[in-house]
């Protein structure tokens, strides 16, 4: 039991980081607010985005829980499909240009509730993240039939923890180096996260294939 609890906490934390880390429009918004309005305003924006991500994670989990038997009988096939989705997304992220997401409109004076709301709505308006979350859930076998309610409580709390940890670290980093921060830095973050996604997806595919082949 302890091993399964530790695993779902670890996988939840990693999922939370990977959902938040890509330097898309919300990442650029948080960076801009760190540079222009200060770290606290950016953190509120990140918390709003994390809440939206959590809602999508809950929706994904609910949808997956309705087909538990199918997941149990096709666990490794789903891991391969999920890994393929992550590889495609990782390649897209590796090639993407984060500077395109930069907006040139001037920032209004800080209002933390507005910062929170814009972070939430900005993220919630992109339902395509559901496919990314489902891919991560499948890759990490997050909805395993052997899990109980307390596994999922810890798992979802870990997802929230991973997402909040990412926004805490990125705002801290940008605030510390804001005099030297540029698009090249964003490129580097994108490519590091994309590479990690692809590596983990490949490892997951190899693991799944090894478990499928002896059954043939």
C-alpha cells in the first residue's frame, strides 16, 4: 500500500508540473506579470491557471473512471497511445516559438482577484488540454483499478502541488533574473520540458511493449 501511495503522489506531482510547464500563452502571461507587475500578481495568475487545470484533471478522471474495466484490460495499449500523444506534443513544444504568445497590450494596475480570474479563464478557455491530461493519466497509469479513494485524494492533491510548485519556481526564477530574461530563455525552458516529455513517453512505450509481447 505504501508503495502505491508513494507512486501516485509522485506521478501526480509530475503530472502537475508537466501540465503547467509548457511556455504557452498562460506561461507567457505569468512571465509578463512577473516582469511588469511583480511576483505576487504572477503567482495569483498561476494559481488561477492551476485551479482550471485541476478541474480538467477531475473531468478527465471522471471520464476515465467510467471505463475502468476497459482500462484494466487494455492498460498497456493505453500506455502506448498515451505515450504517443506525449511524443507528438513534445515534438510540437520543442519546435514551437514561445515569443508568438507575447502580448503587447499594457498591463493594468495590480488587482489580485483579477489576476487570479484571468489566469483561470485563460486556461479554462483551452479545452484541448484534456487530451494532454488524458495522455499523462494513461502514461502514468493514474486511474488504476486497484486504487482506492484515498489514492485519488493524494493523487489530485499532488497534481495541485506540482502545478503550484512550478508557478512558484518560475516566478522566483524570472524575478531573480528579470534583468537578463529574454526569448532565448523561454526557448530553453520549452526545449528542456519537451525533451523530458519525449524521454518519459519513450520509456513508457518500451515498458508497455515489453509487457504486451510475452502475451502474444
